[in-house]
C-alpha cells in the first residue's frame, strides 16, 4: 500500500481483497510507535437495538480493594 496526497488530505488505498465496501466509515487510531490502525465505525452500542448487554449472570464477591477502611 502507498500513501498519496489528494488535495489537503493523505489517502491510503485499501486492496480489494480486504473485502471493505466503498463508503465504509472508519476511525483512525495512531499508536505510540508511529503505527496506525483503521477500525470500522459502529453505531452507538447503547442505542443500537442489535446490541444486547447481559449482566444477569455476573457475580461479585465481597472483597474490596483500593480503599482502606477506617
């Protein structure tokens, strides 16, 4: 892949074999080592009816950490 300039932006061409559809919105994340990752942008999971949060089976013990009792 090669980075090229288009107007005031830089463009990375994604190979077709990656299977990403044209128009897909992504979020760019830059790593400390100069690397970068593109992650498909998703809808707000709290308003998406297809996302379900199930916490019914979670168990918490009585151990507390991080605070001393006085």
